[in-house]
């Protein structure tokens, strides 16, 4: 018999069912995200896709106890088919824009990965008496009891693109500069704000031959994450840009930009500011940044309607570079 669940909820369900049968794998699973549990923590409870009234839903909560200590991990995720799910930069830009505001602007980011993790932080801070007042059911109150009084709280994002934990925390820190509430969370839990990549989760269970999890990943293969591009080193891509001096138009802001790339592999994008062409983007030998730049500016050729909205592979870069000539 095969059981399939839809999207991230189906993946998390299959993971929990597998770990229930193989509890000894739980610490190794958490290592994917950089969580190093005390060996005494052995009794685990999992809550999948649980509602917390005004605090929204949490994709996965893991509570572990042992040695007189409780550890609680909040796990939130984005998948590539979510709105802006594939780009953590877009998630950050939207959250930064809404930071410090209320009403519709905050409601617009209710599904944002940063906002969801912040809600988890607010939930664990709230005294149980107040939780009881806002909870809509006994099940919610039981869940609040479960997460109360932990010695450690972790806030983990599972993302459809691979970034470092430091980069993810830096986004949090930047939001905190505009919103004191995020700053409080970042300051008090900096080392326990973590992230992981769906592709690494899949590989972990594939190495274990965990068929229920593997099958659910494969069932949802077009929804969860974008496999890493297998590409030659960035220098080979840059060869197509050496010596280029191109005027390109951005569909994002309707402005004209000037792109150059030198023999050392550094590209510059200049905009006309204060009657001078000034650098607005610059990078060397970093294909990840090339992807990000093309996506954000939504470049098109000055002539024609060549759409460079998001080159997804090295081949795209090569083809677009030739066509722009």
C-alpha cells in the first residue's frame, strides 16, 4: 500500500510517520538544520500543521524531553510553488516593506516565512493563562501546554533554495532594524534561528532508503524545491560576457541600465544617477548573484522583447548573452 500527501504537509506527514518507526534517526534528521540535541533528550512529540488561533498554523512542532530539560523546535516551510516561495530575497523584501506597520500591510505578509517564525516566537512567549483566553479549542490549549517552559526554543525555516544559516539570520537582523519586535527575537535567539534546504532533507531520507518519504517527495516533485543546477564553474559563463558593454532595459522599473564585464570576471551594472552612470550592482565569479540580479531587474533587451526575467540555467545565460550581442 502507498499513501501520498499533498505538498509540504504530505512531506511532513511522511517524515513523522517514518521517524515514529525509527526514533533513533531523529537527532540525525535535526542535524540537517544545525540542531545538536543533548543526548538526554529522547522523548519526542510531533505536531503537524497545527493551528494556534490568531498565531496562525505551524507546519511542524517537535518537542523533546529528557534529563529534566525540554527542547521545542518550530519548523516552518516554503515550497517553490508558493507565491515568492522560490526566492527568500522576495520574502525578505516584502517583510521589510511591511515591518513596523499594521493592518492590511501586515496581513499581506501573513504567509511570509519570516512573519510565521516571528509568530512562533510570540506564541512561546505568551503566558499560558493568556493562551487559554485566545485558544479556540482544548486541542490548542494542550499544544500550548506542550510547548510551555522549554529550556531551548529553535525557529527553523525549510526553504526551496539553498542558502547558509548566516545569510538567513542576516535577513532577520536586517528586518529587526526596521521592527523592534523582530530585533528582540533576533537578539535573544540568534543562534537558534536556522534554515535548511528541501533538497538536503530529501537526500537524507534517500540515503536511509526511507520509502514513504522518498515516494512523497517524488509524488510532489514539481512543487517542493528547485534542484540545484549542475553547472561548470562561473568563469566559463563569464566568458560570454567578457568585454561586453550593453545597454539593457529593466521591465521592473522601466529604467535603462548599462552592463559591463571585464576580463577578471567582475560585472557591473550602472544606472544613470545625478547625470552620471553609477554602479548599482557589482559582483565577481558568483553565478548565484547573476541569477538574483536578472530575476530582480527583469531585464529585457533595449530592442525587441527579449525576456530575461529569470535565467534558470547556465545554458540560458549563454543563449541570452549571444542574443544580446
